C-alpha cells in the first residue's frame, strides 16, 4: 500500500478521544521507526511543525533537536512563544538561531517579490544546514507535511515553508501527520497541550512579514508592519473575531504620502488592513469589519506606530486580488 495515500477506512479525527488514540499509535510508530536514533526538525512555530515537535518530544524526548530560525520576518512575540512553549514548558532540545541581520542584509535593496522569496528560502536552508552539521549522528529529519501538501505536490508543491530540505540532506523523513487534514492536526495539537493561539493560528506565509513589507524591505518599515499587525491581532481578539476571521494582517507598501501632525508636514507610509474569509485560499471574500472597530484600530495605529500617517482597508476580493500583496 502506498504510505502516502490515506486509507478509506481511516476515521476523521474530530474528538479528543480520537486524537488520543492517534497520538498513542503515532508515538509507538515513531519509537519503532527511530529507535535510539536522532531527529532534526525545523520548527517554525506554525501548527504543523509544532504538532510534529510535540509528538516527537513524547516519543523520543531529547533525541529530538528542534531548530527555530528567526529570519527577522516573524510576527511580534512569535520567537519568544516558541522558546517558551518548547524549551521552557516541554523541555525540548531547542536550538534558537537569531539570523535577523543575515536575512535583512541579504534582502537589502531587493524589490522583486520572487527574488525576495528566493533569498529567504535559500538563506533558510543555509542556516538550517549549518545547524544540522552541529548535531552529530543525526539520520532523521522531521517534517510537518500534511495531507493537502501531498495531494498538491503530485502536481506543483503547495506553499511549503521550507522546500528542498530532504533532498539536500539525504535524511530519512519522519512525517507523523502526513495523512491528516489541517482540522485534524489542530485537534491533535490541542490534545498534546499546545496553546490555543498556536493550534488555531491563522495561516502565515513562509517568507513571513517579508511579503507584507512590499518592495525592498527596510528595518523601519518592517517594524511598522510588525507593530500594526500586533495591534490588529490584539483588537480582533478583544472583539471576539479571533478564530472567526480566516486571515487578517497589515501591509506597509513602499510608498509615502503627505500628512500633517501638530502643524508639521509629514511624508509617511500608509498601513493597509486586510481581513478575508475563505475555505481553500483559492477564492476569498472580505470580512465586513464593524466601522467602530476599524476606527479604533486606525486610531491606535496612527498614534502607536512610527512613520505612518494613513490607514486603509482593502476591500478587494480574490479574484482579482490575491490575499497577500506580493
Ligand atoms: P495568495 O496571496 O496567493 O495566498 O492569495 C493564498 C494563501 O497562501 C498564503 N501564502 C503563502 N504561504 N508561502 C507560504 O507558506 C508563501 O510564499 C505564501 N504566499 C501566500 C497566504 O497567506 C494565503 O493564506
């Protein structure tokens, strides 16, 4: 039987009890596959790699090494949460690499979106490879592949955060959630004790805030994206919209306009808010955010985020606009 095909008899994991049974079965299977070998895992903090990490910690403990690469394009608080959950709470072997300067130096002056993605992808693999060399005798590579990745990769690979790792290293793959759909991965993650904001996290592109700081990334504009995104998420959570709106974020384009503050003329950036709903990301509709909430977010961004003088709401559905701006 092809191990990449989900058997028809496999029950959909919808309840804690079914998740417990899956966890027990997978832990045993992982122990059998890995024995006393060592596993390396690129841990982004997204739900898929986090669930794989938690399963592997249960199965092989310290024989797992997680590598969390901070490319400087993460959302506010993300790296800190990965360290807190996996190193402090789950006692995992976690290597944290702050490669912010390295990524941002390589990206300086690069405005073409595809070029930016390529640089981020290549640099990620380079950093990961350097860390992999430091772990002696490691034969296995953990991956957060899920079933839709396999289905899509028959044709073109789905958006995958770190493409190309396995071929390059010649590791044996360890992919415990590869037959699960996203909603099942979440039920399993919850049962493994991962925090809600990790388990129900909205989709986040591999190149991170880099695709939302359009054009050539600068540190100050990137900061404006990160801070405005944090405000948006905080206010959506307070308004009870977390987990209800599929994806929401801010964009800061490489474009300035005039403004005025305290009698002084400004020449600053706009922040664009995007909030969309979709089933499969192929088409999307725009969330009808209540006006008072938009107003509140606007006021906070204009007072708390440096270098910004306008806030706009993106009303464009997909098609013809894509969800991301790059
Ligand atoms: P678009 O912008 O194509 O986005 O309408 C559809 C979904 O894919 C996410 N996305 C990405 N995810 N790497 C990723 O891992 C990427 O380069 C990337 N670009 C877009 C996007 O956030 C949305 O959920």
